[in-house]
C-alpha cells in the first residue's frame, strides 16, 4: 500500500516532535503529498533556556544565538520532511520565519 | 539505538547514580522553569512543574504560593487542585505495595520489584514525588539523555504507581526517537488499561497511522471525537483519514466540524477547498471562499476558483499579483492538484498570457506547459 496523506501527516508530526518543537503551536497536515506547517516555531528545552541565561546581558546576542539555533532546527525539519517517500513539497507559514529560494531560512523582523 | 537504550535491564548501580544526581538535575530544572516564568513562556501551566520542583526540594512555602496562583487561574483542573491538597497535607500517601498495577511493557513490574529495596531507600514516594520524577524525566528527554529519562519515568512509577503516566511517557519517548513498534507496545498497554485516557488514545492514533494500522487509528479517533467534539485536531485527523480513503462526503463533514470549532483552522480550510473543487460546484466554492476569515488564504483560493470558472485572464492575473509568493509555489508544483482541475485549454492560454505579461520566463512557461498539458 502506498503512503497516504493520513500516514504522512503522522510522519511529519513525529519529525516535529523529535526536533523538540511544540506541536501545540503548529497546524500540521499533508494534502496530496504537500506538507503544510503553519504557526509558531518554539522549542522549550534546556539548550534554548541556557542561551537566554548565559547571554542575559545582551538581548542582541540572545537573538543572534537563538536565530542560529532555530535556523538549524528549521533546516533539519525541512530536510527530513523532503526526504520522506510520498512528499513532493512543503509549505511553511511560520511566524517570524520565511524559507526563501537560494537563501534558506530567513528571520523576519518585527515578528517574534 | 534507542531500543537498546531502554531494553537493557535496569542495573542497581544506575539507580544509585540517579539518586545521587537527582538534586543536581532538580536544580537545573528549577533554573529552566524559572527562566520560562521570567519570559512568560507556557504561563500559567509552567507554574505546576515549578511548584512541584520547589515542593520536592523542601521549599514548601514558596511552592504553595505558586500552586495557589495556578489554581486561582485554573480552578477547574482536577490535577492542580489535587496537587494543592497534597502540598497542604504534606503528601504523605505513598502507594501500598499491593496497589501497584502490573506493567508488562519491558517487564517493568518485575524490574521494579527486583530493585524495590534500593528504590525505597533512594527516592521519595507519593503523588507529588511521582510528578517530580516525571518532570525530571521530561527535562532529560529534551536534552537527549534517553536512558536517564527512562530511569526517571520508571522511578515516577515506583513513587506514585501510575501506570498510565508511565506508559504514556515511555510511549512518547520511543515515538520521539522513531521507535514506533516500541511506542505502539507501550501505548497499547496503557490504552487497554485506561481507555478513558485521551492523551494516550490520541498519541496511539498517530503511532498506529504511521505503522499503517489505519482502521485502528480511525477507531481511536472516533472514540476521542465522541467525548471531545470540541477538539478540532481530532475532527481534522478524521477528515484526513476519509480523504485518504476517497470518501469526499465524510472528509467534508469532518472538515466542517473542525472549522465550526476553529474557523481559522488553516489545514481544514485547505482540505475543504480541495474537496469542494472536486465536487465541481462553483457556487459552493464561491460561498466557502466568501466565508473564510483569513484574507490571504481567501485570496489564494479566489485565484484558482477564477481559473476553474475560466474568468478573463486579465482579472486572474490581477488577483495573482496580489498574492506574492504564490507564483513560486505554483512553479514548485505545490498546487498541482488544484491546477490540474482547470481545463487544459484555459490553462494553456493562461500560461502564455503570464509569459506575455512577463510574470514568468519563457523557460518557466515551457516547463508549465509540459507539466500540465503534456
């Protein structure tokens, strides 16, 4: 039996869970082989909290380190989704982040 | 491998090591939750683990203050009220030996029994102690310390004899690591003992669907939906299931149920649009688009609807200009299923028109013609 959207949505959700992202903040689905992920990307783990704790003296540094951390997570997310058999594309509508062709993940200012 | 990580039998030495490091893990967890509180993340629910940590670290007064704040905000949640009562009474109600339910998964009952004396000497017992070790386990899990998370979950079971919480936590631990058959084993045992536990049921439905057990996943979702018609995610999962089964009517029905609870539900709107396009009833599609709360989504759907109705190319072009990014998504093939529902003749002319208007290059036009017209 070929992999259907119902099954693919579970697979995408599992990738999101495994990356430590909060599924409650995301709307996740796969329709006709295209993954749709909308909402807010947030990790509530020790690594993220440590950044906030260790660089408490500079909001700019915190944002820089967090952006780096989240960018790596988003790259892993996109990579893992796209290699799934049955997935032919992914659409992200994420608060504060945009995936641009040739540029990868870009933080959108003015959105947290 | 995660399976080796948790299948390995528990050793006395690691229980002793864990008991020596609880204090350190607890201090780090406290810093973590304090930071979350400072940032307002997860408020007010974050007050629960924070308060439990403080209580089990001996700071009863402070912990009661936070728990009282939480109960004041969430006075309908039984778990919080019970925790407050436990804190006030000193949580002196450890489970009796005879009160432990049997856990077959990884023969955990036998493993706990084997180390009972050591566990008794090394850890607290009681309702809050159970919560405490669960919290430390979850923190260890976010750090990728799987074995430690596993040991904390087992300790939590020893402390409060809660089988459902143990199996849910272990199921989630295995699931996050992609160990689906192990996750299924843990969650199935948890669900058969506590079919009323919706979190286990929902988690299990994801595992079953990924394992290809679609009927089982559907049954679970129906059971949860019966008790929670107000959970739009469950209604949407059922819509997805029926869509995958080509049952357009039922898929539409569950999409509507999800949208009744949350009209801005992105996935449900996306799926409903496709389902209506399949029904070939332009009026129905038009009404649906009219009612969408999200302007950007409505704008996107209006373009495809106009193409399907073969409206003048100039007006579709004007609509397309208002939705930046859609052109790239179409070129990437992300809207193929919808584009293919438009007549070939119209599409051919429209692609050429886009090229004339310099919205797409000649190369892109040729690629689009090859893709949709052949």
